[in-house]
């Protein structure tokens, strides 16, 4: 799977995440998918149209929330990804 395919299926991943962990869903709802190389997905939250300055969301995401996201990706797409959050 490449990044464009993952983006095309991202709403399904978010729907699954909402069912299992609503807090994680709220966190990752506005995430941007930056790159997917092999099994490594990089996401960030930078949206210059919404935020006037850089915000450090990465430091506030727990391992449980990342685990919920990886679980939703595995359930929906049958992909095991390592996720990093660009800060």
C-alpha cells in the first residue's frame, strides 16, 4: 500500500478508531498523513490555515492512543505500521 491508498482509506480507519477509542479519534481526526515508507507512517498536525503557530501535539500523545490507531489500521487495512508523529 502506498500513501495515496492509505489516504483513500483513512476515513474507514478513523471510523474504526472512533468505535474503540474516542479520545484517540479526537486526537488523530485532524492528523495529516505525511509519508508512508515501508511500514513507517509519519503523521503531523500542522495546518497553517487553522493554527497561527506550531503546536507540540506529539508530546501529548500517549502510547495507548498510538496503539489504538495502529490497531484500527490493522483491523481495517490488515497493515502493521510503525507510526511517528512529526513535531
